[in-house]
C-alpha cells in the first residue's frame, strides 16, 4: 500500500512545523489531495505566515517543495456517486471533509487525517479505509 489521500490538516502540519518527516513521507508514498486543500491553504495564508514566521516568498518556496511530491486532483474527476457517498458519510460530522473522502472513495485508497473526531465517526459509519496520521506513521514509515 503506497497510495494515500491526505487531509489538509496534514498539509497544515507540514507547513507549520517544516519537519523533514513530511518530505520523507512525500518521497516514499504517492500522495493525493483534492484541489479543495489549496483553497484551505489560501484561506489561512495569513495565519500560516504568522505561525511559521516566514515571509511570503519563503512560504512560496516551501510550498513549491512540498507540493512537488503531492498530486492535486480536481473535483471534476470524482464521480457523482463517490461525491454523494462521501457527503452522506460526512454531512453530520463536517461537510468540509467531503472532497477528501470522495477522492479516497473514487481512487479506492486510504485517507490519512489528524482529525480524531472524523476518524472515529467515519469508522462508526463503516468507513474503514482511514488512518490517523500517528497510526499511519507507525504502520507505514517505521
């Protein structure tokens, strides 16, 4: 298993921490994220700049390095059925997670997140193709 859909909270962790482990993960695995993740990063750009203490140019350089190893897929490639199934799973947890779950369903690959509530609630609903980031690291990186 070397393909995974990653949540935007994983991307935020990579950006804010700047830890090399994220680049090891990018080199070792085929990672995918929906284009929605870019909108999230753009939305929180000021907060990211504040937390990282980077200037805009440094942040852009870091983002280029980060996204060089992540495939960003547009929502248009996701089938209506996958989108609907994901919406049904996410609607009473957090609708903003729908694009990530839809992509995982469409590609039939696991979803990795730092969101413990999302992980717990999706598992309760029978969606088992999901890992918490800490479990993913333990299982696949060591």
